[in-house]
C-alpha cells in the first residue's frame, strides 16, 4: 500500500499517528463483490456448469458484516430441477468459511456484482436452461460468452430471412436480459457480388450495416427486448447465428 505516515526507525509513535493509515485503508465492505484477481471462468458441457478456480471475493451487507469468501479450486455444478427455456444465474457465497455456489433465476443487480435480492451472493455468470437437466453449452471468460458450435441449429436466430423491410429478430433465448452486445454470424446468399442485406439495432433510424454475399462475424448492439432488425435488401436471403454475447 502507499505510505501515509513516515516514522523514523527507533522513534516512538503516538496512537494518533496511525489514524491516517486507517483512514486510507479500504475495508472489505468498500471493495465488496470484487474478485481477488480475475472473475472465475464459467463453462457448460450441456449437463454440468463448471466454475473455474479463483482467488476469492469480498462481499457483505455492511461494514460490520463484510467478509472475504475463500479461494476455491474448480467446482462442478450438476444441473437438475431447472425450468426449461429460462435464464439461470450462478452466485458464490460464504458457508462457514467455504465458497459455495447456487443457481437461481433471480437476476443480478444492474452493476452485475451481486444477486439483486441478496448482497451476500456474488455474481459469477449465467446460462440458459434447455430442460430440467441440460443447458446450452458455452464458455465464459471475463464476461465474454462463446457458444459451442457442435450444433449450429441450436444457435440460429434467423434462417433464410427474406423480409423486404426492416423486421425484428428476437434473441431472448440466446442473450440474457442484461446483455447489450450480441456476437452475430451472418450468412448472405445473393445473385451478385454487390447484392446485400442490412442489419441494425432495434429502433434505429439509420440505413443499417450492409452485409454482402458470403459470411462474416458482426458485433451488434441490442436493446432491453434483445432485438435486432434486418432486411434482405437486394440479397436473396439472410441467416443469423448468435456466436455469443458480452455482459
């Protein structure tokens, strides 16, 4: 830490000298819901969610009750009892000095730091339940999520779209409610090299980003409804896959 007081060797220091040090030191409560080092990685193989190793996290609801949740090695959460087609959130919490995890449908606060209804739970990440025991596979690192490409049909948001005017593409099953940046993969089919389709954020008044024949990755902003807009313009069709998202 930065030196607040300088005391020469062998010189007696009065207790008040240490007040400056105390005033400058950050309490656990002041750094609550911050991870020591990196936020843990989160992965899902379809039937399990794996929380990566981490160095612990500070959390608390007051100056007096703040604590530091211990570090932990990788932990596996076996999925069961889930509600199909719902977003779930993973939180870490302290249980008698041990770091434990829970998966619930209660969303995190706006800062993505803790469970909105319980500040003793630190937010780790989220996943989408496909059934009571399965979830869409993904990998998350520092808030960036990438879906597995083993089953492309499971991450397609628009298949061969032919709308001639801007039309909504709803991404709610592929983006959690708090995400505002979708990582899309666009495939344009057309008769000529200059034919194109257009894509833009929902509600935008701009002409849209032109997408030409072939395929490309496109980051695109979304709104609270998790919607983007497209039109095929002079192209034949447009297909959109969601490769992942950023929190």
